[in-house]
């Protein structure tokens, strides 16, 4: 979904950064921060090692020298080469000498790293001979310079597939987490994909306690939506799709990377299965001047904020690319479709927010954004697709969304309720509304459907963990959850308030209710049942401590405090109507209950 560059009827302004009591409290609630670490990504170097197309090995060398010079500052824990190390494979031993001359510099002993900075290389099609598309091609020189014998004594080397190092894996640790990087040889003709994929699956199973990055030279192609951090959903290559499908059931698998496609250069997609999300990246610049201008990437992993920060730059030219496809930040392990609720600053924790006549305030009543539309209700969601919540509002009388950049988009019909969510699983929230009178769901880019009753509350969420929200309602009369394409689940009783969320951190939303008469929180499929709150309070579940699990929380409008599951509390000077931290459709239902 591309919701950029329309027309601007309203202006939204960011006024102040997050500061004050709530920010301090979030730091106190979370674990002790670990130092962010980085992984350096070197794309196709074929024209550098060949020294053709304007390329030179000096550009390749500048990349590795930059890694060495900035290892401590950037805390670089590992280096990935995406393949197409050379252009002519076994026909050109000189190109392999050039590659080894550069990459071997990473092996210089360093304090705490007797074998240097851990690194690995993928076998690309240009590294094979005679066919540049089959895994049966000769890789004599790859294995001479970067084979089992060369790496076998390295502490980080894990093992290999078959008789050579064309497919192999490495092990390293950073930020208190153990990782495995698994390389799968390029194979366009399916010659040994099944065997390699089965081997990869067995390795991930053996090392299921390690977060897994899978590298295969040809992972993605194209970039269908420019100018967005989520970039729509770049298509998988045939090999990468088969590889993903074979490995997706492994919960430790979280990332894929590849190059190969120089014409497009950059791409991204994310896919979820059974509550686990895999992010896939394309970076390749070989079609640019000087054989790629020496462009490389640095991925910075901030575990405290649960972020990946991606930078793209050329050490040789001292140039950094700052467009949205090259310089962006994404959520890391926790997705917005699960526990990452209302994370406005992308720090991995839910943020309290107040909405007053088009103005957005943080918990300290500091103005954060202004949409200048007093007739609208809050409809925040992750519209830019990086797991970061963006402020948005919906004017029901005008049937119009007002987005962060001031863009206003007519959508739905008067009287509709906003129900934004990611309904197609591409990582971006879709504009969506539900019509109480007709029970019609309208989702941008999808055909309208009828689901629910006038006497029901829309509760869309990702209940099956596939990354896409299901259209769902909770019917008041029989306390049954009707989840499209999933099933019907009786749970709760009349007068309860539906509060679906990921309470156990499995990447799926649990069916859950809050019972105002007793203050009980009841979660389907979990023994957890606790009391927090009373009639007249407002349930506002969220991941307030950044653990990846949603916690129970309530707002007491009389005392003007928020009470958290942990037992902590904080002041919040506002009203029930102004608190943003419960979806508008659910809050509207509850406020109507209070009036009866």
C-alpha cells in the first residue's frame, strides 16, 4: 500500500521528543540495556575483483578497511559477503587472489578475537563454472581460498554441506544473543535445492537456541513500492521461496539476505508463519558506476529498542545514501501485528498517548503532533510498515482518514468506525473501516465483505500468527468471537470488554476479555487470570516493559493514574475519552456500556 504524495488538507507537526516521567519509567521497567552491535554487509564485488566496468579492487579494499577501522565504534560482530565475489569463477584465478587479499584482512587477530572478525561468503552464480546457474558448477577457487580447510580452525566456523564449503554455516554471539549464519549456494535449476534445504533445516533444528540469518545469493528481486521503509513486498526468487517455505517453521529463523539483482539494487519483504516473522533484504549496486561505487551496508542491532537500523554507504567515496530504501529503521524480533502495540518512538515499548481535538500529547502532556481536525477520532497504526506506530485520525462524519504527513484520504461512508490493521500481511497497516449498521468491512485494496452484526464489536487482530490481521467481531448477545477464516470461539460473558493481544509472546493475538464487574483479565488458552481495575476504569493493555509480551494495565479516571500488571503506577491527567491506548471501536463499545 502506498499512501504517500496525495494532497494536503491538514498539517501534522512533531513538536517535542519523548521526555519526562514516562520515558524514565520505561527505562526503569526494562532490562539493563545491552550495547548495540552491527553486521556489515558486502554486496556483489564481481566488477571490483575483475577490475572492469569501471570497478577496482581498491573499492572492495576500502570496504574491508572501513570495517576494521570502525569495528570498535560500531561494535561490528560479523561480516557477510552476499556472493558474486568474482565475475568469471574458475576461469579467473587472479580475481580470487584479489578477493582473498581483501577478505583475509578480517582474519588479523584482535583483542578477544584470535581469528579476527568472523565472516562468511555466499557462492553466487558468477562464482560457479561452467554454468553460472547450477549448483553442479565447479567452485574450485572458492574452495581453495574460502573452503573447509581454510575455515576449519576458526572458532566461529560451524560446518558445511556435502564435500565442499559452497553451503556452510558460522556461529557467533553478540548483545547477549547467540546467532547462526547459514549460507546456501546459488542454484537456479533445482539440482540440489531439496538436499541443501533439508540440510539447512537440520542445522537450524540442531542450533534452535540461536537466532538464524540465512544468506543465499539470489533472495529478492524488484522493489515495487519506492519511498517506503517497508517497500511493499519485493518478490522472492524461486530458490529463496522454496528455501523460506522449508525453513519457516523454525522459530529461530528471522532474517534472509541476498544480492544478485544490480538493476534494482534494493528490496525488502517480511513474511510471518505461526507467529514468527522473517525479514528479507536485497542489496546490490554492481550496475552503478565503478562497478557499484563501493556501496555496502551496515545493519545495527539495538536489542534494547528491538530495532534494526540500516545504513548504505561507500567508504571509498565517503558517501552515504539517505533515501528511504537505503537508510531506514525496522522493528527487530517483535512485530506490530503482535505485541508491539502503540510504539510511537520505535523503542520496543508501548507509549501512552492522549488525543484532544486533533492534538496528540504524551503522558507528560507535551504536544507531540497536531492534525488540526477536531471532528476526528484517533486511528493510529503502523502505516509506514516499520513496526512504528504513526498518528492518524478518522473523521466519521466526513468519512476521511487524516495521516501523519497531513494527507487526507476519503474512505468508507459516514458513520463508519476506523479499524486499521495489516490485513494482507505485507508489514504495512491498511486503511480500513467497519460499518456498524451493515457490518460491512472496507479495507483499502480489498473487496468489501460483510462480517458481524450491529450488536457486535470489531476486534481485528492476527490470531493465527501469519502476519495478517483477521477480520473479527465479538458478539455481545452470546459472547462469541467470530474470526473470519479461523472460526467461532465462545469466550467471555455479556458486559465483558474484549482486549485481544499477544499476552504470551508467541507472535499471535490471544482472545481475551476484561470483566469490569470483578476486574478480572481472562485470556483464552492461558491459565493466567488476574485482577486489575474496577468498573469505570479503562483497560489499556500494551507491552510497556519491552519484553515482547503484552501486560495488563488500566487507567483510573477518578484518581487519574495508570496501574500496571507489575504493580507500578503513574499519573495520567486526562479522561477516558482522551486515552488512545484502546482501539477506538472497543473503547466506544465500553463507553456506551458505562452510560447504561
